C-alpha cells in the first residue's frame, strides 16, 4: 500500500525525550535530552549540573592540608586515587620529597582503589545491560577491598589517607597477610566474571559494534583512561609520566582494536589483572622505612610526639590551623585515576591556602564524547554507552 505524504512526514518527525536526571542507568543525576526517530537516536545533549557542589571554590577557602578530605568527595568510588592525585600536585609545587616506603604504599593503595572502582563499573555496567549475577559477584570482591582499606586507614570509602609528603600512617602487619590472600584469590574471581559474559550472545549483541570511537576521534575528544585505550591509543600516565613507585614495578597497558563497548570492557578487565600484578610487586618490594617526609616545614608530627613534646604540639597546631607558606607560582600535575587523567592545576600566592584550584575531571571530559558514541544507535544502546564511559557525576559536577 502506498504511503501518503502526510504519513511520510509523521514517520520522519523527531521526538525529544528526557532521560534522567532521575534515572538509575545514568550513574548519577545526569540529564540526557534525546532526539529520536522511532527508536533511533539522531541527537543527544548531555546536561550535567544537577549535582554541582562547588568543590573547587571550597578548596580555595581551606589550607592545603584541609583540602585532602574534599578530594575524597570528587569521584567517591576511588578516593585513594583522588587523594594521591592532589598531594602529588602539591608536592610538585613545593618540591617535597617522599620516602620510598610511602611511595610503594601509595602505589599499592592506588591500585586497590583502581580495582574497587573497576569492580563497581563492571557490576553496574553489566546490570544496566541485564546481567545481574556479575554485579553480585563484583560487589562481593569489592567488600574484601573495603576490608583492606579499613585495616589500613580506619575508613572503608572516604579514607583521606595520603598526606603531603607521605601517608597518614604505616600499614599494620596483618594487612600484608590479608592483601596476599586477596591477590591470590582475585585472578580466579576475574575469570568467573569473564566466563559469565564474554561469550554470552546477549552481551555480544549489546556491546559489539556499539559506541565505536576511532583512535583519531578518541584523541580529538581528549579521552583518557580505558575509554581511550579501548580505541587502541597507548597512553597511560603511569607509564608516560611515572609517579609514586610506578617506575619500580612492571605491568602492561592493555589496548583495544575496534573502540566499541566490547573492547572497552576487555581493556578494563585486563587492567584489573595488571593492577593485581602491581599490588603483588609492591608487597614483595616494600622495605621498612619512614612513611613521611623529613622536611619539618610540611611533616605533621606523630601523635606520640605531640603528646610528649611542646615543640611538636606547637608545630602541629600551626600546620593544622594555617599550614606552611608555599612557594609562589602555578603547577599542573596529572595522575592515572581509574576513570582517566585526573589533573590538578594549582595557583599559589605564597600563603597556606591555594589562590586557585582547577580540576581536570576525567568523567567530565569523557562524557563529551557521548553524543558521538550514541548517535545512530537504538535507544537501548544509550545505557550501554553510558556504562562504557564509566562516569561518576560527583566528579562531573565538582
């Protein structure tokens, strides 16, 4: 039967639809304005900002030391990595040296944080697409990681563990035994996850050829982390610009080929294997020694000294209340967080508080590629593409 001109116009008419900000699959309060022709996405406008907390401005009203707990609230799934990224920037500004043991502890805890973040990504990403069992399994192992964080820091999630010049405290003895147990167990559990979904025909149809980003597009959009490496671009700050103890451990940088949702899944899964490998090396290579810089201007005295020594008490009071004067100037430092390049740009006016802080949040930058990924796909693929970017809105709306 012939289609009339009026019916043709009806078929071609676009529908504008709001997805979020109250939607479980947007991984936070993200609003997506979708332009649809039937079930096909012809345009999308991501609109973050519903969780804006003004974290950068909050930082400018606090001392360099008081900022550390705020970094926990950026990408609140991987607080260890946020702490580390910030203190590395401050240490670069003031040329502060960090003891070797503290560097190994930072590397170890950062990789534990990477595993924790990737497990949340895997579980929620699989759940969005319909694989519920993987989510339950991944959160089971994440609980073991949170137990390790609790042993090391006293907190399970917002840890505030890194310090300018080192770490807050040394690791307890029983931590090492528990951590060795975890690194022995984890590769078997990774195989379990992979067995469940890698060759599952539903998983393959929902991920293969979906959200393709070529290497050129990925670079042009400024993507970093697994979202970039899934397109085959070999860029990892742990290799390109080593910090902490990453130059003392051996690991590989997994890469994808096609730049689709499936490749990004494979890359992040392999990243977890490499993180487990790094953790074992840190445990094996760590030697006894101090965990805080010996520079008296920035080293917070130990509690035992504060309780027994008047000079230590006075020094602690000065550091906690107004910190030490920092060199004037500006600095940018970036680390490889689980989501990608986490950068801190700090402008110092010579006081104990930063004049300006600007955060390069990987979730925010990676989200810019979302319209490119999803345009031309079905509406159901929107959820798969959000999951593959691995965003946290607390970081987008910092």
